[in-house]
C-alpha cells in the first residue's frame, strides 16, 4: 500500500464551502427514486450517507426540473414538495457528516420518452429524426429500455417558461437544504442541444452563431444565480462531447466562448467532462485531460475535471494546475469510502455495469467499505 496523493488532500475554498479534500463525487443517475412521484426515499438516503465525507463535495444525480423535462424513468425530481422533503433528509445526513452537496438540475430535452414525461412530447432546440431513429440510443422507461420518443422543436415563446422551470427547481433545491446547484449542460441534454450545431439548426436568436446557441445556457445560468447568488451555482459541460448523438463543427470555439461568458457570474465552479469519455465509457484511453487544460486558460474560477480519472491521474491533473478538483463517477459508485481509499492508497472495488440503472439495493448500497472487505484486491476496469 502506498500513499498516492498529496495535492488531492489539500483543503480548498469553493464558493462558500471549505472543502477538506478534492475527491468529488460526480453526478450519477441511479434510477432508485420511489415510484410514483420520483421521490428520494430511504434507499437513496442510505446511498448518499454512505458516500458523504468530512469536507467532501457530492454532486447529486441529475434531478428533473419538471415532469415534462424528466425523460428518464425513476430519476428523482425537484418540482414537488414530497421530493423536497425526501432530498432534505439526504442533505441533512450529508451535513451531519460535515460534507457538502450540490443538486444537479436536469432537463432531458429530446433524450426522453413519453412514458416518463406523463405523455408530453420531448422538446429540443430543433427536430432531428435521426436521433429517435438511432437504434443505439436508448432511454430508461417504466417498460424497460426504449428508443427515445419523437421530439419537437421548442417555439421561441416557450423558452422563458423552461428557464422559469429551472428557476423553480433552484428554489426547491434551496428549500431542500442543498449547498448549491449545478446545471447539467453536458452529455446531450437540453442546454447541450442548444449549444452544439450538429443538433441546433434554429434560425432565430437561439440558433446559428455561437453567441446565439449559448443564449439558452446563459439565460438559465442567470436564473439560477438570481436564486442562489453566483458562488453557489455551477455548470457541467462536455466540450467535444459526442454522447447522445451530439456533434459540433467547431467545439473549441464554442466552449472557449462559453467558458469566457461564464466568467461574468462568479460561479462556485466549472465542471468539465473530458472528451476521452462518452457518457459512461472511456473512448480515448490514455488521453490527457485536454478539456480542463484548455479551459483553464479561459475560465477564471475553480475547475472540477471529470471523466476517466484514477487516483494517480487525478493527482497529476491537480498537481499540474489544470484542475482544482476531480470528480469520480464509476469509482465513487463502487467505493462508498473513495476519498479514504485514495488518501491511503487502498485497493478499489470494481464497479458492476449491470446494476448502474437497476432499481434496488443490489449494486447500489451493498458495495463494501474497505474495512468490510479488505481482502478484495480488485481494481476498476473500463
Ligand atoms: C451510472 C452512471 C450515471 C451517470 N449519470 C450522470 C448524471 O446524472 N449526470 C451527469 O452529469 N453525468 C452522469 N454520468 C457521467 C459521470 O458523471 C462521469 O462523467 C462519467 O462516468 C465519467 O467519469 P468516470 O470515468 O469517473 O466514471 C453518469 C455515469 C454513470 C456511470
């Protein structure tokens, strides 16, 4: 056993939070909310409590801002009082362990299915039939995995209403005791569907030049900041991200612009998914954290890098100064005590892809803590 890390365990101030370490739990959809109603229940409470650590930051799983924006079955929501009450128990438990928690706010846009949106047709920036016709793209529905439903383009008059849904969800997240909110603007969900020109074909003020395609994202950020103040708001982007049918003709120019515009808000952090991962799979093994390294030169605040990190590479990116913190996804879901394991150089549990999006405790709250399972010498594989 060797102690790998050093920089990852230097304290850091992020917005108003005094973090004791930089091993962040990244947002992970796990489909375990209570049905009907998409309510965080006792199982989710146990899962997040297990993963809370003193001075550590958890970003919640993507959380639907509205019924119509909630295209993923059993994802929790942030629009009803019951959901707020469920989340409040979770944030209380995280705070009890002196941890911090941000809520990741989610509108799935075209990546949805009518069986999960109460029959509402999914919406997007534009209509792209090739998306719902692609047999490789599947959504979780109450009836199993299905191709997305056909979507429609948002009328320009509807856009302020969606921004308002984000604002309401931000208010609910406050009532639920979170420390802040993170807008999910990566992985091909609604804000990303406006950003990237492989999808956005609008000809109005929300389409065409980069400034127009960024407008929706920036309006949502303004709404979130109006509720929380800039230093408790964050955003997650996926520069060069191709997951969920995304593409852009000039991703560097697009995300350079976005990162620069985000400087106006004084955000808690910018969360960057590296292009070496596509959704939950590494597609460019061994590639450096080029997304964080590039935007570091443009964004003036704290950066969380994510995607394909292991303890050694996480230490490296922080050491080099290309990121301030690192979020772990798959390793955190499989290791409830990940910060401790990283700090002490302990072996890691392997994750089980078959239980990522199932509905019970198996593969969710039954991953062992190191003490419970110290003979396991498995390491994660991609
Ligand atoms: C089961 C699972 C669920 C995920 N859900 C979300 C999510 O809700 N929001 C999000 O931004 N990213 C989500 N992701 C992406 C992860 O946050 C992360 O970017 C990705 O797993 C790559 O990081 P890793 O190599 O540390 O796992 C998910 C990934 C997995 C494996």
